[in-house]
C-alpha cells in the first residue's frame, strides 16, 4: 500500500496485508485477531479469534452462540477487531457491527472442520465451569462414537458472525515511532479517509 497515494477504499489494501501476513509471518496463526466486546455494564472484554472470511461485506469469525462474546454481541453489537504483526510492523484496526451469518454459510464452514473440532462444538458449554478435562474428553469421545462413519451436523448454538467494516485503520510502523496511519470511514455507502499523526 502506498501511504502517499492510498486507495479510495480499504478492502483491497487490507486483504493484501492479510495475504502477505499469511505468506510471510512466522506466527502460527497470522489471521488471529483480537475481538473486543462490551457487556451491559460497559465492561470491555477481549479475546483472540480466527478470521475465516474477509470481503466488502466484512470480517467473519465462528464461535459458540452461548459464549460470553455472543452474549455481549446480543446486547451491544458494536465491536472492534485488531490484527497485529510485530515482525511486519503492521496492524489493522476495524470497528463495526456484528451480526450472525446465514445458517447455510455456517453449515458450509462447519463441514470443513476436523471431526474432533466438530465434536468439540457439541461437547463444550463454553465458559461454563468444568470439573475436569477428563469429563470433557469423555463427552467428546461419546459424541465421536455416536457419529462414527457419518457427518457430524452443526449444532444450532454454533456459527459465524460477520463484522461490518465501518472504520478501518491501516498502520505501518517506522523508526522513531514516526508511523504511517490511514483511517477509513464508511458512511452512506461511501468511503472517506484521512491520514493520522503517529
């Protein structure tokens, strides 16, 4: 991306950075992103999730719909995402609104997951107290045996969210902390951008 002549919209530039991170980053999960939500008290929470889709419509990730993050989104769907690649001196910040993707989209992705992950989606009551790992793994083993030789269906409580691209900031680090920053905002169907001071 040329910060002296940035594109009118951020999607292609962000996708280029995401692709470059996948091909050159030493991180085992270069598409890991920090998702931040807030609960009814305004208390923010952050956790790492994996990007599974990115285009003009937004950024997609998958999770348990009964999780704390999903509970936050149900009451306040304004969220933020952060990608950071230290060795590339780059980061992308996204702000937008999260909403569930279609059941068909979630079904399609779920079918590509390893069997263990599929069984785990059924077995885990995410963020609820757990007496022992052995109990969880026994539950997974039972579910795996139940569907041996057959496709494991997606549970209703598991699926994807898409986060709209309302604000996108591209950050490129430089010596002396004299970084390049371009902030894009999407409003009334149009993108605008401005350069920010480091």
